[in-house]
């Protein structure tokens, strides 16, 4: 008698469960990472403005808040922006975390820390 080759129905169900679980986690974590890319781009664009070093902290936060409103950023606020001036250079940094519901009572926490040098 020849040996049968291939996978059984149980193995197909097991593989499907693993793929569904991985897909659920992936679809839950993609939006925070895409939002982080937008935040990073907003910080980089803000740092490239020619007169940003002469602006007050409130004005810089207001400019960032406007960028967040245009790009529909909801997980961070302009108050999360830290402005550091040291060694004659200015650094814009954001350190924040996003909590995402994955499934049932399982949440994922994604932490981001972005620092941009003002040129």
C-alpha cells in the first residue's frame, strides 16, 4: 500500500487558527505604526522650518498641533512634545505609548520614542 502525502484536515484547521491569530495581531498593530510614521514626518518637517529656533515653546506646540489635526493624529497631543536646548542645539522629542485592543481581554502596548535635531 502506498503512503499518503499531504496534510490532514486537523492540520489545516491548526494552520488556519495560527494565520487568523497572526492576522488579527497584525491588523491591530499596523495603524499605530502608520500613525507613528506620520508623527515622525511631522516632527522632521517642523524641524526643517527656517525660523523654528526663534519660536517660543507654545508656538512650536501650536504648529505641531495643527499638523496633527491635518493628519488626523489622535493618540498623541502637542503637550507630549519635549523641547530640549543643549550645547547650542535644539531637539524635538516625543515619547508616548499606544494601547491597542487585540481581542477579547487582550491589549497590546506599543511604545514609541522619537528624537529630531532641529537644523
